[in-house]
C-alpha cells in the first residue's frame, strides 16, 4: 500500500484529543453529508419551502441560533471515528444514518421557518403551540404517549417547549410520503397542530422571509477548545445517580435466577457492552437523557463488580432483558419524579 492510499488514522490514533477543534480541518466537502444535504434541499423544494434558504455549518450539536436561518450540524457526523467517540462519551449519536440525519434536518428546518417568518408572533401560532417566551428547560418531564403532541425525534421531544412542538410538527408535516392525516387521525390535538402547520405553510409559501440573517454560532473554524475539553465539561454537568437501596438486591436477584456453575463473564461487562444501545432506547421511549442513562449504567456496572455478579454465556440474553427492564424502570421514575429514589 502506498503512502497516498493509506487510510486516514482514527481520532485516537492521530492523537487529536487535545487539539483545538478549529485546527481539525473539519468540513462538509467530500463527506457522506454532502449528498444528504442535496437530498434535503430536494425535499424542501418538493414541500414548497423554496423562499427560505438555510445555511448549513458544522458545530458541536444540532441547532438554529434564534432569529437566523443558519442550521448547525454536529461535527461528529463528518467522520465515523468522531461519531463513535461521541457515542462512547454521551450514549447517543443524533444522526446514525442518512434517514436519521434527514429526520434531524427536518426538525431544524422547522426552527428556521419559525424564525424566518416570525411565526411565533402570530396569535394563531401562540394559540396552537404556546408562547415562545416560556422558560426553555433542558431537563423536561415528558408524558409518554400523550396525544397532544406529534412523535418525530426520540424522547418525546415535542413536549419540551412550544418552539420544539412547532419544529416537530413541521418535521412530520414535511416528511416525504408521510400520511400524517391518517397516522394522527386518532390523536385530535396533535392532528389539529398538523392542520394548523399545513394552513400556515400554504399561506406563506410564496412570501419572502422576514429574517434572512445567517450568522453562525460556534462554527468549527472558530472553536478554540478541544474535543476532550468539550466532553469533559459535558460529563461534569451529569450528576451521579442517587439510587434506592433496593438496587443491589435487584441486581443480585437478576443473576441469582441465572446462577450456573459455568457462569464466568462479569455482569458488568454485559452492562458496559450494551450501554450505548441502552442509552438510545431508554431515551427514545422514556425521555431520560442518554448522558444520564450512561451514568446510571456505569453505576450499576460498578455495583455488579462489587457484588461479584457473573453470568453464563447461554443466559446473557435473559440477563440483558432483565437489566434493560431495571434501567428503564429507574429512568421512568426519574422522568416522572425528578429522582430515582421514592
């Protein structure tokens, strides 16, 4: 293999953890994101959203700066090794493949349209979705399966804030081939929001946007801290779980039922090996944040080690189902009460 054909070293192999992000040379050019953005622009044209022209850029997370038409896309989506790193550190990659990336783009475009036309100032928008001046809380407690909201991104995200409610509704509205009228026929309140979105989009279809500012917020070319510093700061914001005393007993009971003479694999290895999948699935169906689930799984793994719990290979599937149920029940307790303990 010639030097020119050598594969690009991974993030860890290249020792880039302490390099300022702005020096990593991250760009859309030549990545799998380029054709996906082209596909998304075609979706916008098909939906009749042609007057607003979003500007895409790379940053640390998805977002649209308020009163702009600029869409921030997570930098980890331009390199598979960065996506793996992000999953290991946070438990969730927001954009696992083409379809998932398009799902997030549709949501962010909802914010773009909202800001471009200042829809949030319209009385009909406020009456349908609520006031955009409501406090925006990072920790929110969703009501799973509420028929008042559409379901698009994981974690019942429409319930977080009126701005997110609109963005999720817009995303469902513009999804190609999606018969939202049929899907939400039995959810009259969510359907009413979709119908309101449809009416608004028909009304403004041929109007020029009021806001066209595309100023960027934390573009990768300007970020002077490293990825390691970024993840360390994010981890510092996650508090260690305060779990009920009965968790040790639940762990013991799980593996006591599977006790075998040939049980040799540490139960902690089973937990750590499936931490990323647990974090994503639990977030999808409970709204318990992936970072918090990762901390919860780490704690349970440490307790399993201290309790000396092991499992036989033939019982791993049963043990994983039991552990998933345990993690999900703790997550739901936190979502509903704001704590794991009674």
